[in-house]
C-alpha cells in the first residue's frame, strides 16, 4: 500500500499542486475534515492541507463529548438544541463503537442550582427533542450505588441522563477516510503560508511542505479556512478576532477514581461546570477556561494553577478519594477559538 507514505508524497505533491481544484480546505481538524467530506460527496475536486498532523489541533484535545446541547436548552436556544440533538443521534447511528452513549449524573445538593425539579424540566425538553425519555432522578440511597464515594454533605440525590462520547482524534481520521473514499485528497505537513489573491478575489494558496521547505502555489475556485485558533493568521484584518482560550484535562488511572458515569457539577471556586468522566479505561477531570497567551506554534500545555484547580474539583466531589498530583498519568490542553469583537474586557461567549 503506497498511499500516504513518503514515496507517494514525493511523487504526488507536484502533481496535486498542479491540478485545478474546486475547493482547498486549510486545517485538518474536525471542521476541515467535515467540510472536505461534504464537498467530496458533491463531487467537488477538493484537497485538504494540514500544517502538522491530522487532528493535531484542538480536535484531539477536547473533552470528547458529543453533546446534544443541554446548555442551549437552559439558555432557551431551542432551535440550536434541536440541531445538536439531531447531529448527536446521527453520529451515534453512523459511527457505533466510535461515538457511544455516555451516562451522566448531576448530583443535587440542598440549596444548590439546578435543583432536581428545574433540571428534570430541562431534561424533559431535551429528551423530547431526541424523541425518547431518557432521564431519571435517583434519591440519595439509590444514588450511592451509582456514585460511590461522592460527597454526601447536603446531597439530595442525583439525576441520570444521557449524552454521547467519542475519541475525537479518531473521529477526525474517520471523517477524513470517508472523504478520501469519496475522491478527496488530504495532505499533512503542508502549511499554508498565504492566500493567493487576484483582483481582490482569493484564487488559491501558497503552501509549504514543512519537511522539505519547498513551496507550491495551488489554484482553486474556493478556499475554506478551518484553522481554528490559528484563523487570524490568514485572515484579512477586520473587526472580528480570535481570542484563544485554553482548556485542560487530567487523566487518572481508573482504579484511583473509578467512575461508571460522567459527573457534572459546579466548581466551588467559580461556579463553572466541570466534569469527571470515564474514558478509554481511565478517568478524566476537566476542564479549565482561561486566556492562552502562549505561542500557538507550541503545543498547548496545562499550568500548575490548572492542575490545582482540577484537583480541587475532584476533592470537592470525591473527597474520600484524596487524589493528588502524584496520581495523574497525563494531561492535555486544547485552545478554543472564541470569536470576540475586540472590546476590552469583553467576556467571551461559552463555546
Ligand atoms: C478544552 C476543550 C474542550 C472541548 N470539549 C468539547 C467537547 O467535549 N465536545 C465538542 O463538541 N467540542 C469540544 N470542544 C470544542 C472542539 O474541540 C472544537 O470546536 C473543535 O475541535 C475545533 O475544530 P477545528 O477543526 O475548527 O479546529 P482544530 O482542531 O484546531 O483544527 C485546526 C487545524 O488547522 C491547522 N492549521 C492552522 N493553520 C494552518 C495553516 N496555515 N496551514 C495548514 N494548517 C493549518 C492546525 O494545525 C489544526 O490542526 C472543546 C474545546 C476545548 C479547547
């Protein structure tokens, strides 16, 4: 099999660069992969260029959830929730084994928000959009079976509901594979240096093979930028700009904090929702949300403060586990591309 190896690349690059494309996609994360697949399904001649490896960016560093958008219900954004639920159900159907249902538990504490009634109401609407009832309130005694070791101080019970989980990097590979099966091409190690313009119109890109430094001019009827947090680098100066926000996770061996469900709760320090969830045989704690000032060419990394914040969340919800820094197997950090209008002090919208 010669495809995608060095020999194929050496031979294919000049030939691919010389073609006339209908669409060039810049960025090999989930957005770029999805755009490529949809274009290929419409018989467009299309090529994706990724500067590092496929899914190197945020699409391998997320919380791995395929949300139906429960938080959108809480904000009254019913149309958006309906779309998210529909997409979640479609992915569950299209990619069994890669996108799987995940059971969530939201514990309810006396005086805490949301209480079981409010939360149950939101979930009824959420389930109605998915077409089936899929949540249940468990009083304390029963909750103990679902959530051994959970903080019981003031605990009334918990609501169990369902969303879905995936391996985000594998999902990108899967979508790219489907795009290639439909006739699309995708190259990693190809950095787009600039957009080529003629009479004010984008007509292609100048791309560099990061292995050899060799540059290629590629022409296309359309160019799609799916560069996530890196988007400002290729965009013309305008009103909008990307504010990179970092989110990090800790990975623990599952025996150290065995959880059979994803636990969703508010961090005592700032009221932000945080998760403890089972993933690929381990337990994950996430996530943080803070400005990312580091160079985007360097892989994003968790800070000491974030480690402390996530361990504090764990101690808050599972005090008996006494998880410490020494228990952490690994960590990952991703950068959210949040678009803001540039006003000083503007709080970024939730992604
Ligand atoms: C901490 C965290 C948790 C999250 N959790 C979830 C979740 O649970 N569920 C969910 O649905 N979403 C989640 N998200 C959001 C989700 O991960 C992102 O929306 C998604 O991954 C963005 O995909 P993308 O393709 O736009 O960007 P990316 O995956 O970042 O892809 C952009 C790609 O473009 C490439 N690139 C940049 N510049 C160039 C160039 N000049 N030439 C060539 N290539 C270039 C980069 O190398 C990169 O690979 C989370 C995000 C974060 C940060």
